[in-house]
C-alpha cells in the first residue's frame, strides 16, 4: 500500500485536528458520509450519462478532498470533472473506478 502521505497529507490532518479539536471525529464522519453520497451520485449519473450531474458531483467531491488533504483523490475528482465536461463515458468510468478505490484507501487511513 502506498505511503499515507500520497493518500492523505499529514500536515493538513494535523492542522484540522488542531483547529477542530473535539469535533475532529465529527469532521471525519461527515467527510466519509458525504463521500459515500458523492460516489453514489457519480455512479448513477455515469450510468445514466447525466454529464452535468457527474461533473457537479466530481467538482464538489474535489473540494471536500482538497479541504481534507486527500490529494490523490482530489486529482482523480478533477479528472472526472473534465471527463464529465467532455461527455467522455470511457474516461468517466475509469475516473469513477479510481475515485472509488482511492476513497476506500482514504477511509482506511482516516479510521486509524
């Protein structure tokens, strides 16, 4: 498994822990729940080829990932956003799979 820093920036997590203090676990839970909803939206909009919905979900998820320091996931969401803009089903499907896998890795790191 890749180094944690590739999936989750420890400096960002440290800053969030300091800022959120006792609410840090709530922040993590909210990020995970939101991520699960975004994945579901990405999957359904990809299946139905609703490109605007796919792009919007990728864009929103990208922002959340950036805030959490989930850099690899953020970049995958950026590529998915571009695939949605281009109505590229093959690329969008590849991006979705990458996002799904990266999200699972980030969840693993956050649960530690």
